[in-house]
């Protein structure tokens, strides 16, 4: 895959960071606003796809490594499983951090939800785990598709 024009690369350099920040915002605020781990992970993964398309597969493989994405994918999956099984002591996906104090331990006020970050209990942690899993899986898929396209192109040329 060849790299795109200088204009596309410049715009990619400008918006790449904003897309990643917005994706992590969607992941972390998933219990307060529409969105969550899957949607935010897809947004961050699309930033990696934009980087791959604008710089080409040969240049992008220098800093987008499939092994790193696989490592983060496994970490996100293990984190979600650990959080899920941690709540099995009382009930399935029980909020074991409720009323324990600290950042994630405050319960929501009865009535109108003021929208505080610390009212989600264990849900923000699960959103982070799902977001990490989805963005890493999306990165692996995009890199695999780029490698397959590159292999097909080499095969056609020979």
C-alpha cells in the first residue's frame, strides 16, 4: 500500500491525536453518556486505520506492531474476565466497589444523576477493558488486511 499525498499525511498528523483522545473519552464516560468500551475502541482503532492508510503499510509497520496489539488485546480480555469473576462472590457482575470509598466507590445519588465520574462503580473499569480489547483487535485486523494486500500485490507483480 503506497502512502498518500502530503496533504493527507498532514491532516492525519493533525487529527490523529484528537481522534484518540475522543475515543478514550467515549470509553471512560461510557457509563454516563451514550458509548462505552466498544464504541470508543472502534474510534481509536479507526485512528490506527487512518494512520495506516495515509502513510502506507510499509511505513506504518515501523511503529504499529501486531505483537503489541495482540498483547494489549489479551490484557484487555484478561482484565474483563478478572473484573467479571471478582463480582461473582455475591452475585454476577455485582458492584463490589460500591460504598467502599475511593475513586470508583461512591454510589449515585437517588433521583437525578449528577453525572459524576465516580458513580459508575466497576462499570468504567469494564469499559476500559472492553475498549482496550476492541481497539487492539481492530488494530490487528487492519494490520492483517494491509499485510494481505501487500502480499497479493507482490504475488501479482512476480
